[in-house]
């Protein structure tokens, strides 16, 4: 089977399960959700970097999906998978805001990152690797980077936002940069 045939088979299967669900078969929803659970977990874990947060997010997304399907928000003129992952992306943003974590879906690096990382990010490929490496950091480390590089906040402001001592933030920031440099040098992310 070609990729296109696989995609068509998945779309047909999803459409049939959606129709069964809309006709009152709640088991069809469970089957549909279980078919997509593994990929949902991967996306959530990649963005949230925490198993428990990823599982919590998936539970909330199942409710959003259930309600959205019941309300007729899905139309078959688009791929169910694409529609589902748009729901997931929006939910992750809301989830991060609710937990007061920075929303770093980072499609672009901030100005000045080149100075911080030296010649490790001279090519577009290395910039993409850096974005990927940043997303593997803990939520707290991502927040420190976000506040310092994207929001251009001073150490004092970052410390206040994180409820930390001001003198510890520059050391943590330096440690984070070292971690990123090691990850880039080793392609370890």
C-alpha cells in the first residue's frame, strides 16, 4: 500500500467511526480516540516535557474532541487527523498558559541568540536543531530562556516571575546555555 492509500484508508476509517459516534455509538468514539492516542501522547509530551502533564492534557483533549464532534464542528472536507492536531495545538497553548508556563512553540529564534550560542547555529539546519533542543528543556528552564531572550526581561524581573532569588537566575541561565551547547554539539535531544 502506498502512503496515499494508507492516508485514504485512515480517513475512511476515521469518517466511519465519526459517523457511528454521531449516530449514538459511544464505543466508536473510544475506538477513534484510541487510534490516535499514541500520536497525541507524542505531541503532548514533546511540547510539555512531562508524562503527567501530557496525560492530563490528553484527558482534557478527549473532552474537547467529544464536544466538538457532538456540536458538528468537524466537517469531512478536511483530514480528521489535521483537525484533531489543531485542537491539540490550541489546547497545549491554553494548558501552558493555565500552568503559567511560557508558550514557546518557537518557530523563530529571538535576536541575539547567535551571540549566546556562538558559531553553533550558523546554518538554518542548526537553528532548527536549537529550537528542538530548547523544547527538550524543563518547563522552568524554557521559562527562564523565554523571559530573558524573547521577552528581554532583566534578572530581577525573571526572579520575581519565578519566585526565586535574583542572584540565582544568571547562574541558571548560564547553565541552560551550556546544556543547549552540549546538546547541539552531540546532537543529543
